[in-house]
C-alpha cells in the first residue's frame, strides 16, 4: 500500500468528473434536427468513454489500496477496454469535420471499433502481469502485442487525424471565439492522447504522475473549449459585440 | 480543361457578395476570358464559341458590349477578324487571376464548411 496511490486516484477521479461533466453538458445540448448531431454525439461519446476509463482507473486503485486485488483487476480490464474503444467515436468526429462525408467517417469508425474489440479480446486472452507496486500507482503490465496494437492501430492514426485538423484553423482568419473553441478542443484531444501512451505502456514513477496531471489539464481544456469560464471570455474578448445599424444622417461629403 | 458554367456562376456570386461586382465577380468577364485562354495565345476564338458558354447567363448584345468595352479596350484580347478574337499576354494574366480566384473560393468554401461541421 502506497500513500501516493491516493493522490493518483484523486487525479483520476478528477479527470473522470471533468470528462463526464463535459459529456453530460454536451449531451444536454444535442438537438436531433441539427446537422451536426452525429459529430456532437461522437464527440460527447469520446469524452464519456474517456471519463469512464479514468473512473475505472480510480476505482481499481482504490480497490488495490484496500487490498481487494480481484476487484482491482476487473476494473483495470474495464478501464483498459474503454481506452481501446474511444478512438472509434473520435475517428468519426474528426473525419466528418475534415471531409464532410458520412460514409467514409462511419466506415473508418467501424474499422477502429474492430481494432478496439480485437484489443479487448487480446487483453482477455493474454491477460496482464502485476500489479507492480509503484510509488504513485499499482501498475498492471499488458502484453507487448497489445501495446503494439494500441500504438500503431489507435494512437498514431488518432494523432495524425488531430494534427490534420489544426492547419485548417490556424491558417484562417476567423472570429476569436471560433478559433478559441476549435484550437482548444484540438489541443485538449492532443494532450489527452499524447499522455495516455504513458499509461498504456505501464510506465511508473514521477513521469506517470506528471503525465496524468497533463491529461487532467487536457480534460479541463476540453471543457473550457466548449464552456469557457467568464474570466476567460472577458480576458480573451470572446464575446461577440452586437452593433446596431446606425439610422441617422450620413457624414457630409 | 472544360469550363463549368455553374461553378463559375457560384464563384462570381461569391465575389459579388463581397462587393466585387467587376472582374472576378462578373460572370461575363470570367467566361469570356476563360474561353479565350482555353484556345491559347496564338489561336483565334470565334464569338459563337464564347456564346456557347455565355448564352445561359447573358444576352448576345451584353457579351458583345463586354468584349468591346472591357476586354478589348483594356487590351486583354484583340479582334483579328469578323467575330474572331485572340487573347493577349495581359489577357492570360487576367485568366490566371480568374483561376486563382476560383482556387481561393474553393479553399474558403471548404474551410467554412469544415468550421460549420464542428459542434
């Protein structure tokens, strides 16, 4: 039992709360008549899976903390499985924004679902080793084949898709609020995906703690992208000023 | 390279909506120069060939007037016979600008659609 586990567990619960809150708030805003309905659904589903994964991570650490190793293992499986599945909605979200083609986005999403399901099967077939007692987190080591599948089947394609979207936004003149929302949500997705790799590879020590803190930052940025706090709105001037048409006399020529 | 009149109309409408009614925002100007540049600098273009594309968007007289008062007066094309025109180097520059304006519109359109799809 390590005192650092509690801190790490709280960070995981923090990530889960922020992500699930983002999912719930986005889900409440959904309108079936909106043509962006499916992109909104997949984006909120991504955050739901991500939040659920970190909720399970927090629970598995808590069970390990109280010595219930069997329950801990079950929640580790649940956590890892949801991580494997979250690329599928993300692929639809990004490809639909990039290409605007529903069929390509759905097919790609199905491909990532198959890869995710294969990963879950591999996880169940090959099992895990551990838990190893790290200062911050009890670490379960997955099979190398599963790590390979995650990196090349899910991680690299996801990062490529996220990076592909950035130039469209960065190189264009658009209202500050639009740039803020899009850039921040892409940065948050990028942060989340970048540092999940440390979790997947089962790296421990301070690097694991810092990377999880950065994932928390990513989740917070994701939330702030769609629901910016008043302070941010005021300081960055995100509010669109509405000017009324002047109806008096024109200037004398 | 074939000329898509519907596409050219869409592009001209876009530039006209930006307050550019002449040049790249004028469908007649666009079509005339595109037809002339299609035949190249050494080859003449028949007026009927131009009208194949412009008949949908403007009357014969309107096109003839545009040929006389804009295209020829600015030295974008020369009249080399009855109803025969040849594009000049300056005219090729103008048609190049028309191509660039189409590319710019396509990129703006794609980006605007992309942003619209973001929840």
